[in-house]
C-alpha cells in the first residue's frame, strides 16, 4: 500500500492553462464624431503597440546584459536583486524571487541540482475531494473509515514544484558554473525582471 504522499503523486495531474474563446459580436453604425474617436483610438493603440514592441526589443538587450552581469557578480559572492544601469540616462534592473517550474521537468532539474534538489525545490500538492463523495453517504462513511489503496476513487490531486525562499540568491551555491545555471534556467523560469 502506498503512503499518503505517494498516493497523491500517482494521481496528480499537471495543471494546464485554459484556452480563450472568441465571441461573435455584431457591428453597429455610429455617428461621425464617434467614428472619429474610434479612428483616433485605434491610431493610439497602434502607436502604443509600436512603442511596446520597440521597448521589448531594447529591454531584452538591457535585460540580457544585466542578467549576465548579475550572474558574474553572484558567482563571485556579490548577489544583488537590482542594479541601476547607465549614468545620466539610467534604467533600474530588478529581479524577483519568483519562478515557475513544470513538474514534468523534475528529472532534468534533479540531474542539474543533484544532491541540492531537495534543498532548493519543494513539492506542493493540491488535493480536492471529488463531488461524488459529498453526494453519496456510503462513500462518506467509507472515507471516514480511511482510504487505503482506493485513494484515486476519492481524490483528484495536483502536483506543482516551487522554489524555496531566496532561491534567486542561493542558486549560485547550488550550481557549480554558468553552464549549469543556464541549463537550469531552461526548466526553472524566473519571473521576468523589471526595467524601471
């Protein structure tokens, strides 16, 4: 018989994001002044998108530079979450201690972190009792007597992996070099740094 944690892990489903659905909208005729406002609005949206695209390209270049600088400094024992880049016309580069991990990448992450895996990665479980248990008194009674090997008849489970607090700083002690760090970043994605 499995222990409780193993039973949850066997049943766990990886949570996938839901897809968006498009709705059908009818097109109505509007007065000229409203049409002019719509035209101006759409032009402003286009200008905004152009500016955002330019910011994305330039921001990516700055972020790549800052990330390499941060890695070099951190491997030398001088980790900082933020940097002010530039002199008279500057930008602030700020990272966070938030990461996303696909549980299906656990084996790859273990290969990279080796013995450090359990020090830096936590398993997070979510367990929901199936609605059928609440609707059926026999199942409720059986549930109260305790579950045993029939775990999957009562629970839908979900597994996620999460980094421990201060992972962003301590990861430099968990990996031995930049190549290992770059490989780890394929599987553990840090929230995008901000440029301010």
